[in-house]
């Protein structure tokens, strides 16, 4: 169980970084879409909340 949670946490953390970089590169684009930026921000916040939840779950299992 602990190994599965660690793997899920690592995957989620990589997803957070990917969404963050997509947002940064999207903002650097001259013709960036504010709706897309907002959607990426919501995804990033959601993924971060999932990461915190997985981390807390991992701490309670350990």
C-alpha cells in the first residue's frame, strides 16, 4: 500500500510540474488564451490538492 501511494504521489507531482510548465509557456506566448490559462491554473490547484491528500494519506499509513 505504501509503495502504491508513493508511486501515485510521484506521478501527481510530475503532473503538477507539467501543468505548471504548460501554463508558464502559455503565458509566454504572445497570443495566449486567458481561458486556457485559467483552466490550467484550476488543474494545477486540483493536482496540488490531490498531492497534499496523498501525502497526508501516506503519513497516516506509515
